[in-house]
C-alpha cells in the first residue's frame, strides 16, 4: 500500500510540474502565469477539483512514444467562482507548447459534456501552439469534437474564452464560437494564418501583434470583447463577468445584495441632455446612474463605440444595457454597431437577462461605403434580435429617435414591454431640416418660409407627445426618476411569459 501511495504522489508531482521548471521559468519570463497558477486566481480558494490528471497521449510516431507527460498539456476540472459552479480547462504551454492532441481534446470535451449535464458555465484558458503536428488528422478530429460541443452548448450554458497566449489555425474557431473572448495585451494573439504565411501568399509584411493581437481584435475585427493588461487582470475580469451570468438558460439571473436604494433620485440627469440638439453627451453617465452602485461591465468598449453594450444590476439582479452613444458618430447606427448590439441582445435573450435600452439615435449612418458593405442586412440583425427577444424589454428615449432607427431600437412595435421617453425626446421620421427640405422642396428659395416651416415641424415633432398620444410611448418620465422607473418595471416583468412560434431555428440575416 505504501508503495502505491508513493507512486501516486510521484505521478501527481509529475503532472503538477508539467514541462519542468525550465519551461515554467520561460513562461514566467514572458510575463505569463502557468496553467495551474491561472486557475488559482480564477477560482475560489481550494475549490478546484481536477479530472484526467494522469491522461497521456497515444501517439507513437516521430518518437512521441518516448515523451509522455501526465495531463498532456491541459488542466481540466471544475471549481467555483463566488461559490457558483463552473467548469474549466487551462492549456499548459510548458507541455508540448500546449498543442492539442487527441487525448488533450478528449479532456476538454469531457468537462464540456459535464457542464452541459449539470448546467454550468465553461471557461477556457487558451495558450496553445495549435494542433499537435505529430498526430496529424487525429489532432484535427479532436478540434472538430470540441467545435461540435461549442455549438451544442451555445445558448445553453455561458461560454467564456480567455486567450492568454498563441491561438492560431484551427484553434481560433473554438473561442470564436463561445459567447465572449477576453485577450491579454502583448502576450496573446489569434489568427487563422500567421505572419509568415501571409507574407508568402500575399507579400504583406505584418507582425503577430498587428495581425492578431488584443488591440487589433478589440478595435478592428471585433473578434474579442476585452483587451486586458496582463494575466491577473484578465482572470479577475473573468470572475467579475461570471458573477453577472446565470449558470444556464433555465436559471434566473443571480441576485447580489445591494444597499443602493431602488428609488434613488438622480437630479443631475435632468440636465444631462444639452439644450443644443446637436451637442453630444456621454450616455455612460446615464447607465452608471441607473445601475446599482454605478457598477457597469462594458463589452467591446473600443469597437463600434457609437453603441454601448454591457451588464449592470438593478436591485441586485443582472440587466443587459444597450445605449446609443451621442459622442461617437452622433450615436448613429452603422454596420459595426448593429452587429455588436445584435449579438449582445441575442445573448441576453438566450440567458433570460432583461434588456434596458437607452435611445438617442439620429438614424443609420449614410454613405456609399456603408451601403456597399451591406448595412441593410447588417442593420437587420439588430432589428431581428430585438424583435425575436422574449425577455423583459424596457426602452427609454432620451433625445432623438429618428427614422427606421427608432423602430430598430427596441420600439413598442417590436414587443417592447415598457417604452418611456424623457421630455427632451424627439420621435420623428427625420430631423426637422431634412424633413422640411423634402416636404417643401418647391419653397427652397424662400428662406423665411423654410425657417417658419422648420419651426413648425420642430414644434410638432421635437417632443414625445405625438408618439405618446398614439400609445407608442407608455409614459413621459422625468430623467431624475429613471432608475426608479426601471426598477419598478423590471419587478413587474419578472413573471413575464412570451413564446415565439415553434420552429427548428430562425434564419437571422447573417
């Protein structure tokens, strides 16, 4: 018995050491933590329970049978974050460069299967050189097995990917199918083909960071949602993020105790909207003054900043917020904003997270580039997402709601449950100047008449009352009472039941 215990301890130690001290030191020298160190930060203390610690690869080609390390380059298991169950895998770059083998993939698939059975989020810490070349198609098959589980888990349990090192080739598609991706600046990258291949094929010279670094993917491509400074910040952000999430699509949102009064009055909001209709203001202020303790977790803050998406809490319960941002492109909807918000709305709907929408939108961004790049179809994604969503939806128009963009931004016509407007709201087909130039085109030479007609149009439509008279707006509310109205509305809507017609699945305009 003693011999067996000693052998067990030896094998455990071998698994813990991974690729050995020299490779651990190399990982640290790059400013990166090891796979197990990352899990210690991500999970509650002493909550991690590892499985498949002793799994080894089954490859016999190219001398691989002589080199086997317990765990085979990935640490898998479960633990808790703030006492709530999550399943995790953490790739170990010190073992075969974290490359994915058939057994490595089987370990990841096992924890994903377990997460689906019990209904718990899956968090992947990616740090891998890609497919293990020595295994050939077996490694590719392993990737596909993981991909299939990403698809089946989508909308069932939250999936979060942290890219904490290289992620190239087929490896990028598993994170791409998860719900959110966090990257680490200067030490992580994602691309299908690396700089060397790009140079060979297209003769373009580009660095890894320029091609697929954290800044690139959180500003230009929108592949990733957040770019964090280092491993620790990324892991702590993941903990914070998971605290907002329900465990699965059948659970209610988590509830965190708060001392922030539900009926808190914010008098400063009464002067948030400037007197000059063309002057911008920061919609973040409204969001922060509506949520509990001003705590707002924004998603994709540096991409399509003309729309704001993120999570906050009202009365301790998670709420998804979507808001036009007047300081960027005057809050216009464009292709990137529509895709960003559309996917966010669909995520909230999949996981029973109520959606609060703050509207100040002068319309869709005009231009040849936008039209030729397909703004019609991309804009329809956001329209489709709001129209499909069955979760509680509260909409507040703060200033402009013009044209088709009024419809798209969670209007009453898209089954908005509570649609409010501030007294400063303007709901119309378009701005007064453009409307008058069309309606009274024949009088364009008469400046005095045009000015009078513009004033008439403004008096008629530069207010929320026409829409309120038609029942499209449920109430005109004072800005200072926004939090109170949102809190009351969400309370009433907790027992909302609404189902879409039966279908295998929809056909959203992709």
